C-alpha cells in the first residue's frame, strides 16, 4: 500500500508512506507534532494485521461512497497494486470500512514516527526559555531554513488563542547528521495565566527527493 497525503490549509501536507506485504516501510512526514523527515523500518505485527484487515474489508465492500472534496481539503490517495482511491483525510461520510481504513492509516502515520531514518524533533524547555531541535536516525536531513523559518509560541486558554509570539530564524542550509542538535532561545514576552497551555511550532523547509518542501513541526501541545 502507498498512502500519499496532500493539501490542507496553512502549511500543506506532503506525507508519503509505503508499506510492503512483509511489513517493511518507508515514510516521509512534513507536518507533525512529533517529528518530521524520513522514517523506515518494520510495521509492528499487530498493526500490520489490522492494516491488512481494513484494506481487505474496504476493497471488498464495493465502490466507495461519493465524496465532494473542498479546495483546501486534506486529501489521502491510496494505491493498492493497480487500484487507486482518493478520499478526504477522515474518509467519506457513512463510508463504513473506508472510514476504518482512514482511521487506521492515520494512526499508523503517527505510530511509525518512532522509527526515524533522518528525522527532526523539537523539545521545549519546561520554563519556556528555549527549544531544542534534535536529529534522529542514521540518514542525512538537510534543513533549508535559509528559505525562511519561523518559531511561534501560542498561549491557549479555554480552547482559544490568548496571545502569541514569533521570531524568524535565518540560517544557511544545514546538512545534519546523526546526533546533530541545536538550542534556540524563546525570547518571548507572553503572559501565561494559570491553567493555560503554551504550544510551540516551527515552520521551515527541508530537502526531499530533490525538492525544497515546507514543513511544520509542533511540540505536541
């Protein structure tokens, strides 16, 4: 199976995962609250069995219900040998097994983040004074923050944004290797009320398959 996720508002998705029948996989993530970059390894046996089950059920259920995709929708394109299916990220309304496929695939994209080949993560200092960017895996990941990069901290309270701060990052292209890490200061002046949550996001650019691809990495808040 190949799943390609594209589109969306803001930073566009460019997610690609190939899962082979033996469970081996390759994946690229460009928008994530966990990690971005390339990933490779083996799908856990239970997850692979679940994936095979929902694929069989979806393909055996007949034609997928009609779905009108909006211009800014996140679109998932599935390829199974010579069969290609396109649907929204959550699947068509009342899609039954197609919705199960969408849900299972979405969970798998996040589950496989723990097998990095060349991936970038971000860790926020508990005191909100800095963020640490760290490279994981043995592959090479090229950061193209010379194309423009922004670090943003947003205060969330009661489900609404209560304030934000951002700063630009100007860097030459960085060819990162295993173990690379850098700490960036968070020189914000945000007022953080009791009970509020602060989320930090990094928007920048990475090289992938000869292209410069926009990325968005969150801290999971």
